[in-house]
């Protein structure tokens, strides 16, 4: 018998991985734009929700998600265990945390896990089904797909070896059968960290898999993901139903290949996000340079109004440290008396830099409050 070399392991495309940062920033900006839509999310019943961060992250990464859920009326908690790195000690500590939350609220706890946090959430649900109401995972591997692994897998194995533990391949163990509680797995075929094939939960109701178009690092604040989480958490105990979404967003076995148009639109979207961030950075640098040179900058953003008393999306920017800025704005832009006041925004620790004859100390102090 001839010897065979090690099997080639496939990970998500390196271009997708390289674009994770810009895409996640773009999705954070998209969250702000989508606030009117997010405001229509179903209200919660006040039950306890525990949010688990991804690998290498801590509770700071889940702040947008937890604030969103808290605004819907849920009793939301971060996991409170520092940075999430694979460790045998995390399992017992998480089970203890869930048990404590359940005892404090006298009710089952819903678990929302991002990436590696979702792996832990499913393990807890499997070992403590009476303490868990439902599980929602965001970009989390729920099954082993031979020949595929996450970009985080080598880091997890290195961390295990440095701690003197065995480093398995794959580094997450295969699960045995469906979860004993309702679950929803959210995935993206443009995930740059975790292979999307491993996020597919093949179990039938009350389990489902939903697809979004987005990055892995932006899952926790992607508007579509937030709406999915809000919809799933709003279900009453024992009242599971599949989420009503367009069929294009629901995973179907016959849709394995990413449609060409879908793939092209994703790259258009990713390019738009990257170009938008680069353009904004360039505009910011140029504006700062002009302000430092004593010039006045007109900043336009979106739709606006016209007229002397218009309150559209535009601002007049000037440096309050410049002694002539007030008169310059009044005489050349506002066309009014030079003594008319302004209310500049000044950092508290830099108030002294803006104190001059046209911005008295009392005005500077009031502006800094």
C-alpha cells in the first residue's frame, strides 16, 4: 500500500478573510442606518438572555447586540468570563453561570452565541436542557465537514498545545443528534472565518438554519441578524414556529452553490463598503487639514434643506481655537454681525485652548459640559 499525504484542508477564501474588518465596519454603519427598521422588531417578554462572544473576544464585542435586546425588554447579560479562548475550564464555569441566572429569575435562559460562543451555547443546552429556553448561534460550526475547517482552528490548536492539552482536528467535536431545545443557526456563505458548510443544522423542527449576506466579524451587529435574534427570542415557551422569511434566505439543500448573481452582488456590496470607508477617511483627513489651516469647511451628508433657517443634514465646521473664526463665520458665511455667538464643541481637557476674547472662559466651560 502506498502512503498517502495529509488531507488538504480547505478554509474560507483568503480574500473574504482579508475583507472581514472593512465589512464588519460597514455593517456597524448599516446598523445605524437601519434603526427605523430595527425599531419594528418584536418586543420581548423580559426573560433572561445570556450572550456569549466569539473566540478571542469578550463582552465588549457584544455590546451592540446586548443593547439592542435590552431595548426590546429582555434581561440581557454578558458572559462575564473575560476573553473567550478554548479551555476545558470554560464548560463548568458557563454551566454554573447559567444555573445562577436561572435561580435568580426562576426561569429558563435563552442563549445567543457568536462563533465559538455558539459552540459553547449548544453544549450547555445539550447538558442542561431544563435550564435553557432556546439557542441562537451566529456563524457557529454545528457539525464537522470533512476537509473544511475555520481560520481560527490553527490558533485554537496552538493554544491547546501551549497549555499541554491534546489538539484535535477538527478542534470542535461532532455533535450527537439534534439539540433537546429549539435552536436557530444563522450563517453566511460569505463568512471569511468559519466554513459556512459547518453551520448548517440538518435537524428538523424545532430547529432551523437561516442565511444572511455578511461577514463573520459583523454578525453581532448586522441588522438582518438582529432581526432574526429578536424574532426567535420573542417566541413563547413551547410555541416554536419557523421564522417567516423570504425563501431565498432560508437554507435549502438544492441551493448549495452560491448563485452567480448573489456572488457578484456580494462583491459589489463589499467593494462599496470598502470604498465608502476609504472615502470617508480621506474626507476626514482633508477636512482636518483645512480646519488646522484656519479655513471653514462645509460638511454635507445625505438629503438637506435650503434656505436661511434650514435644518438639513449639513454642518459648518470651524476651529474654535482660532480667534478670528467667529467673525469669519459671521461676516463671510452667515452675513450677520461679528459679535453673534456660536456654541462650539470643545473637549473638557482642552477648554483652555479655546479661551480667547471671542470665546470667553465662561462660554468655553459651558460648551465643555
